């Protein structure tokens, strides 16, 4: 760096004739916001319904698997009386169909 005197250069960026202002929007923003709100409510309701349907389907599949495990005994069908106390409580909670129940 030298100690020599240099003149400062002034640069004007964007100089030129001014641009005209943007015209105001002619639409009503309230209508747009209400439309977005209604669409959001419908999307939320659809997502909630899909989630409820999925959870119900998974619970039903789990119930069928649990009942199939409890009722299958290999060669012979298992009866309600042959189940242990824990298996009986699971069968009662899952509402499994057994002969003699």
C-alpha cells in the first residue's frame, strides 16, 4: 500500500430516468384468503379421514392376526377353555370367535 494521494472515484449505479410506479392491484385479497382457508380446511379434513381409515385398517389386520394365532392349535382347533388366562384376556380384548364361548 502506498501513501500517494489518489482521488476517490464516485460511481453512480442505476442512474437514469425514473421508472413509473407499479399500478395498484385490482383484485380483492380477502376473497383470495378466504378461498385458501376453505381449501386448507378441505385438505385437512381429507388428510384426517385418510389417517383414520389407515389406523382402522391396521387395527383390524392386527386383530385378525392375533385371533388367528390364538385359534390355531396345529392339528386340532383350540377352544376357549384350553387357553391360558393371558390368552383368554387377549381373546376377550380382541373379541375373537371361539367354539364354546
